[in-house]
């Protein structure tokens, strides 16, 4: 039941926060915070308990019949990959509630309803091993995020929300068609209706059919990742979203695309994935280079951070399709560390925008003299984003490069250029916004204790992941071995 409660708690708490906000907006915030804290503690207890008991492929499972005549079951399962991403989900959920504590003053209850329901949908995506349930959770994420952007966003929020919804909904429908195609192919081969992940593995199909169905899954996950060319919704959504929306988008929703590729694309379609791997790896390198170049050219702080996500997730795509132990470890580490470092940058940019009512770097400069803690924190996370040794992002990207080198020296060299170019956008961000003379004579408040707590938690986590990543890598090891076994048929 613990897996079910991980989803039910935010669903129930979201409704409760909406209701109590009629009498007290502060109570709604506390309901949301306590709910996500409970989920985080539950996930942490699962991690500690299974780590001491001996790591295995599946830690926990919950399985109930839903529509059995069509093979639809409410089947949840937890392995090391799911657990790490759940920990990230609830950790960033806590920080999102804290970061939006004073920022959101309109429809506070409805805001927390949407925030918690997004977290419930994301948890469902990471836990579902029935493809119908997975698609249901996938769609559950979209509508609340649309409301977060369109109601509590900034100037062009409706345009950004509609663009986000169209991209993700249309690609999701493509995935639904691919799921149904796999469902009927399995029925014709076995005479059994099922959406169960374990039963659909190894479904017999022709090579051309396998490629087409794989592409249906890949495009849906590539839009969410996002892969370059399919990324154009991301900068607008990040720029217009409220701080919590940007944190959830960068830290969690993008990871659902990477998770889908790891969990479904390669294991379900090993031969097609092997054939498509050179194209996917080339797209990953293109995203790395494109992201850093576009980030360097931005004057809007939020758009700058948004384009860095395109670059970082390019490393994830590269690592997934390199598909060896080092590359897969690097992909998962990059997913986790990018969620923390980029989420922190969005929180700091949101705090800065709340103070000066602008995201344009041309209107900044010299802020270090008036807000040294905020400026220093931004420098720390900018250095983490560029891959400074000793911080978590470096570990992930270094492992991806090592794994890619085994597959293609050229692609590894080009990806390394992206790491070097990241230095330019990171230092430009710090120099233009915080260094130099305070020409606009800003006098702004520094980080308050609530904001300082959020920043401190993220700093400590990135230092831990950078200096001692072994517990994370060990947790992922059994799941990685299982994924490699499933893909061995390629």
C-alpha cells in the first residue's frame, strides 16, 4: 500500500488545500508542505530499508485488477531508478512549496491543488508498469501544469501554456497510438490482451513495425525531454511560468521523458533502438551545442536557464543511447543533479524577479554589493551547471562522456566542446547580473531565512552527489543490470 499512498497523499492533500484556502491561505500552504514532506519521508524510508536489506531489481510492488478483460491493471512497481526519481520528485516538491510561499497570492488553494496533482502524476509515471496506467499518469501531469502557467504565469502566460499543452498533448496521442499498436500486436501473437510491461517485453514483430512503434514512443518522450527541434515549447513555458512551475518543469517533467526512454524505448524495442542509436546520439550532441550557444545569447535570465536545460538533457539522451554501464550511470546522475542545480537557479531568478520586477540582465549589475547571499548562491549553482569538479553535475557529465567515448570518439569530443562552452554562459550570467558597478542603484533585500533554507538544502545535496555519489550509483545498479539484460537482444 505504500506505493499507492505515495500517489494518493498529494491527490487528497491537493483537494484539502483547495478547501481550507477559503478560510486561511496559510493553512493551504502548510497542508501542501506537510503532504509532500510525508511523501518524501516515505520514499526515504523505502530507500534506507531496501539499502540495508540488500538491493534487488524490484523493491516493492502493488497490483490490483482494474479492467481485467482488457489487461488493464493498477500495477505499481518500484526499483532503484524509480526510487531515485521519486526522491527527487518529493525533494523538489518541498522546495517548490517553500519557494512560492509569498510569491503566490491569487487563488492560493487552487495553486496548491494543481502543484500537488502534478507531483501525483509524476509519481504515477515513475511507478506505473502497466502501459495504460502509465499513459493515464502521463496525461494527469498536463492539465495542472497548463493551469500553473496560464493562471499564475507572467506576461505571455496564455500563449506559453497553450504551446506547452499542444506540444505535449499531440506527442502524447502519438504515444497512445504506439501503445495500442503494441497491445494489438501482442494479442495477435499470443491471444492475450495485456498492457503489462513485463508481458509486452519481447513481443514478436517485424523490424519495420518495431521501428515505427518505437518512434511513436520516442517522439513523445523526446518532446518532453526535450530533444532539439522538438524543444521550442520549453523556453516560452519556463519564461512565463511561476517559480514553482519552472522548478517542476526543469527538475521533474523533463525527467519523465528521459525515464520513458530508459524504461520503455530501449527495453521494449531493443533492435529498433540499436538501429536508431546513432541518430539519437547525434541529436543529443546537437542539443548540447545548440543549448549552450542559445543560452549565451540570452538577455532574459529565465530564458538563459531554460536553454541550459536543452544542453544538459542532451547529455542524458547521449548517455541513454550509448547504452553502457558508465553512460547509463552518467545519464541518471545528470537527471538528478540537473533537477537540483537548474531548479535552484530558477528559484533564485524568481526571487530576484520578485525584488526588481525584471528578468533582463541589462537592468541588473552590481547586485553583489546589495544582496551578497543571493549573488553567491547564484554563482555556486552557475558553477554547478557548467560542470565544476566536486559538484554533482560534473559526475554525471563526466560518466556520460566516458561511456560515449566507448561508442564514438567524435561524438564524445563534440560533447566535450559543449562542456567548455557552458563556461561562457555561466560566467556571463554572474558577471552581467551581479558583478560590476551598481549603475541602476539597486537596493534589494537579501535572501530571507526561508529562501536561505531552500538554497542550503540544494547546496548540500549537490556537494554530496559530487563528492560521494556511490549510494546513488549503487541504488541504480540492480535496475541498470535489468535494463541491460532486457536490451541484450539488440
